[in-house]
C-alpha cells in the first residue's frame, strides 16, 4: 500500500490544499485583503473551467509528456504556488494562482490513474486507486485542523506555508517511488476494446469521443460521472443555504462536513477492497445506494437525517473515482484509461454546472430549495437503478483475482 499512501499524499496537496484550502482560509484572508464577492464568484468559475480544461488537455496530450513526469511537474508547481499564496495580497494574482492549481489538480489525478493502472497489481488495483482518491478527504480534515489550531495563533499565511511544507515532503516521497516502479502483470484486454491491438497505445484524439460512445464501460462511466456531478456538486454548494432556509443551526452544517471528511478517510480503502473482492459495479452499487439512502432520508426530515446524508456523501464521493477508474482499466490499457477518465471528468463538471444552474433557478423562482433537493434524490436513485441494471446484465459473475 506504499503506492496508495504516496499518491494519497499527492491528493492531499493537489485537491485537499490546492482546491479547498482557500475556501477554508478566505474568511480570515478577507480581514486583510479586499476580496469581494465578485472575486469569489470569479474564482469559483475559473477554477471549475481550469479543472475541466486540465482534464481535456491531459486526455489529448498527457501520453506525449509522460505521466510520471506530469505528477512531478504538477506537484512541484502546486507546492510552489502554495508557498507563493502566503505572500500574495492582490486578488487578481490570488485568482490566477488558484486557477493554475485547479488545472494541476486535474492533471495530477489523471496521471496518477495511468500510473496505478500500469504498475499496481491487478488484484489490488481498485484498492490502491480508491485509497489514493481518499487523500482528498484527509485534506479536508487537515484544512480543519489548520483553521482550528494553526491560523488563530500564526495567521492565515501560516496555513499556506504549512501546506507548502507538506508539499515538499510529498515530493521527497514521490520522486524516488516513481523511479523504482516496475510494470505489473496486465490482465487480458477484451478483444472488442479498441485498445486491444496495442497494450499501451493511446486513443487518437480524433477518435476519442467515438471510442467512448462505442464501448459500454466507457459510455457508462461518463453517464455515471454526469449523474454524480448533478447530485454531489449542488448538494455541496447549497447544503448550508438549505439548512439556513429551514432555520436550523449553522453548526449542523459544520458537523455534517466533518462527518463527510471522517467517513471519506475510511471509505477509500474499504470501497476499494469491496471492488477488488466483489467487483467494481457491485462496489459502486453499494456506495451509491448509501448516498441515495442518505439523500432520501434527508429530504424526509432534514434536521434528523442531515448527518446520515453526510455519511452517505463521504461513503460514495471519495472512493468512486478510484473504483470507476479501475472498472475502465478492466477493458482499456493504462493510457486509454487515463484519456477516457479525463473526458468523464468533463462530463462530471458539465452535470454539476447544469444542476447548479437549475438549482439557482429553482431557488430564485420558488424561493425555496425543497424541489432542488428532491431532484437530487431522484437523480441519485436513477444512478442506483442504472448500476443495478448494469450489475444484473453482467455477462458473468465477477471472479476476484487470486491473491
């Protein structure tokens, strides 16, 4: 599990700090920097676009640069920007740094998927992927500790400096590990997969979309990501607003997100083990069912079941990225898995953007978010139905690889 631990540390830096530390520090930063609501809106839009742009670039050009090189480049750049943010006072420069880190986060995760697909043992591949993905949850938790213990004593600059220091440690572990990697034995690629003719051949850019639409696993993964975006992104963005609308305690939202982080820390490893033992579709069905159950219960009684919704969110959101990537890798080689997963990330962003716009429209037109959260529950149930249908129609029972 050394590879999973090191790549989980990469996720802490690229996603936990690179994507989410600013949101934790911004209330304190605004006391000394003139960061307006317009700046915050711009940062939110640009980082989302940058993340999706990074995924697109990786799918088209990542194999030409090399994934091990990309992990080191993005890790080094993110670490440098974390240090730099401790000194920036201009909102425009802060926006530029955060936008660049968002692209680095997307590229880093896609490159990690390719490396794990190529070098991790097939019988443990889903566990390694989902455990690495759960590094984001650990980043959530570390952000909370920074806010509670470090920033009140040393100021918001200390948060960025400590994050950058952890980034240096990450690089010291990552570089020697990447140098020592040797390819694992590869499972047979299905004969009808377009990548079967060359074990490590990329999909040409002009054929990428056609390849995804023409193969069931790739097509289904993009659909799953689209529906995940349509449920998880508006849930995360509008949960506290909905609780305030219901006149519930603001601390309830804080407890919920703490629950999400704690659940996600364990869910990565457990979800991956479930996938390696019983199959990727079964694992996705279990964790997505937990998320859907939490949403339905939350809609029935928000005050009583908001923590259950948080458990379901953490159970599903953090391991799903590794499990779906492992599912793709059963049919596609490592480079093609990276390419397809990157396009699926764009589908995730598209689903989340459309759902957020719809949620905002519902809030403005009706004055309430009740219908929006009901729709989230319906989409989550639809996702479960699709996964159940996929599991029932599998051509043969999943046989776990021999240890």
